[in-house]
C-alpha cells in the first residue's frame, strides 16, 4: 500500500465531496441520472482521481477521456470517447443521451457536438498534472501500460479505482436507477485506445429491472466478458443477488488475468462493491443511513473510514 496519509486523506475528502454532490440531488427529490452526473462531475474536477483534470497520459503525452451515462428507467444511454478538450466528459455523455439518437460519439465529432450544445472546450494544459507525467515516465521506463496498481482507484455508490476510473450508481425516490463512469484510461496507452468505461454493457449499465453497474480496471478484460451486462443477466435470468453477481463476474475477469473492481446497486437498494486489486476508492450514502461512508483498502464493500 504505497499510499501516504496525505493521499489517503485526499481520497476520502474527494469521495465525500462527490457523495455530497450526488446526495444533494437525491435528497431534494432529483433523479438518479442527475445525481450520477453531479457525483462524477465532482470527481472529474478533482485532480486526485484519474478522470477529467486528473487524467493520465497516453504514450504520446496526451489526455484522451471517456465517459458514459445510462438511465435504468428508459434504457437510454450516452457516451463519449477519446475527447481531449472537455473538462467534464460526463456532461457531454449526458447530452449525447438526451439530445441525439446515438449512444457513443468519439474524438473530434464528440467535441464538435459538445460545442454545439454550449459546452466550451478547454486547452490541453488544464489537464496537465505533474504526478501524471511522472507516472508516464515510469511506465515508459518499464515499457508498461499502467493501471496504477499501487494507488487505489475509485466508484452513490462510488468508484474511482486507483486504476483510473471514477463512477457512480444511484437509486432515486421514484425507484429509478442510473449508472455512470468516467476515466482517463491507462497510463502509456496507445493513442486512440478506448476501454470499457464508455461501452454500454461492458463498463457501464443500468436497468430498473435489475441494477446499476459501474466497472473499473483492465478495460479490455471487462469488455471481453461484457462485465456490466453480464451482471444484469445474472440478476435477471439466474436471479442472483447483486452482490453474488458482482463476485461471479469479477471472477470471470480474474480468470483471464484482469484486475479491477465493480460497484452495483439494485432496485431494492442492495449494493455491492468488490475488487481484486490492492484497493478501490469507494463510498456510499442513503436515506436509511444518511452518513458518508468511504474506504480505500479493506474487504468490506463500504466500511467506515
């Protein structure tokens, strides 16, 4: 656990800020979708997480960001991939869901769409974090594509892995679920690489009939097992509890040498957060327990810090 006390404090604070942002929406009667967007936007603005401002670098020293959102009531979804100049990719993903007949827009096309909807582009310097440059140098030195294993990642329930992905899942007062995920990807990844986060059914999925799911980790492995959709299918057709479905799917990921974590929340408010890495940043808050619970290491889904 190569994480300093100062870093741990920053992680807990960042998770609490994100939980607060999402909980303010839910506790005022807002939708699960809006709560997920608010929670993820908070983490995208916080450089301690690998999303938005804290995104890691590609092998060419660029930031290529991915994000997705899904509405469990309507099954509408939106995502963006490979954007380089959008501060909050989750907002762009939401607009893809809301204002287009599409699910996924990529790269320049996604940015042009964002501008047409009033989202200003920002310079690449906004995303430059010294720590991320050091991680890129280290990855190049060892000729590796890094998931930042020694830093915990995170996912109202949360997820920012120290793999670099942040996400949130929420259940609102009307019984609707939503899930969202946002990431900078992997340090030293090839330009143009897209992981599981913006792929509906792989890294992100929500369906009121089952659960809202957000994944983080070795994206390629989560794609090949269809992790998020896989959890939905297990809940719907095998009638597995959400906690059991998460564990079974994570085992599938592990069997093909994948590493990461998953958070999920079902329509009855049952949740789970499991990972096969050293840690996963995670937290929760709910009407039955309106207290922030955050964790980085440990094995309980959402222990108190």
